[in-house]
């Protein structure tokens, strides 16, 4: 497992991340051209996925409190609601920096599909959607969010655990930033499934380990760089 040294005594024992449950757009992408992305709700299946994830999270917390940071998107809030954490929740903070990658305002399906093909050719980390963000833009705001986390953790009364209710790409980029993964390694990773969980667990040595790696669509090492990539033909 991957590890990072962290010596602040008030840092949480577990940093739990969850991707939202299945959304209406996961089931039907055409909804993007008529509903703002941040207003897209969960499907009934997505609610059930989140409820099942809540059972696991409650087991992981084992009666301890948790500070929650939630994306302002409807599907993230509905996921948090379905987790049913109740009195275990120390506080809930809406965190816009945990939002989904911005692609466009209303997405025109044909145009977005063309841009996805360009992104696949160019690279997911650096390709910027014409009306939105690149993966590197999301990485930058995640870096800013981490600075906020560190300030919160400096308080002696911080809760024993933290929970991020967010989106798949954001989860991968959070771990990339935290563990200092290379861009080439990030490019090899798949998104977690809907309502899938990843945890950073603090060890007795003061290091964090990732409980479960992200799956890869192509095998690459954590330390691979662009020097290891196949040469471009031009």
C-alpha cells in the first residue's frame, strides 16, 4: 500500500472518500443538455447504493465522530443524506472545490463526444474542455482544499475522522496530490464506481495508507513520468 508521513497529532485517523451514487446522467447522458450538472439528482438505484455505502462507513467509524466535506452538487448532497450518519456527524461543510470537473454549462452531446475523443488522444490530465476545466485545473483546486484541511486539523478539537462526499475524478486527483503520484500514473487509473469508497488510514507510525488501489486500464508504475511514455509519432 502507498503511504505518506503525517505528524500533526490532530490529523484524522481516517480520511474517507466516497463517490456519489448513480445519477440520472450516469443512466442517461442526454440529460446534460437540459439540466445544469449541479442539479442532476440520484436515481433510485443511486440512493440504494449510497445507503449500502453508509452501512460500511458507519462500521468504519465505529461510533466515532466525523467532519464531512460535501460537494455542492445535488447528487453529492443526496448521497450524504442516504448515508444516514446521524449523530456521528460532527459538522457538515459545503466545499465547492470538491465539485465535479467542469465540462460545459449545458452539454451538447455531439460536441462533448468529440471533445472526449480529443481528450483521450491528448491526455485526461492536461486536456481542457472548451467551456470547462482540465484535470490539472481540478488538481490545483484540490491542492487549495488540502491547505484548508491542514488548517482545520491544526485545531486540537478536530473530529477523529474526515469524510469527503465528492466525484470520481476528484477522488483520484485528491490521492494523486496526497501521495505525489505522477501524471503518467494518474492517466492509467479508472474512476471508482458509483458510491465506491476509498480510505486513507493513519498508521501508528503517523503515515497514511490507501486501503484499496484504484483499478488501472493500463499498467503503469506510480513513479513513471513522461520519459517512460511511448514516443509520439508526428
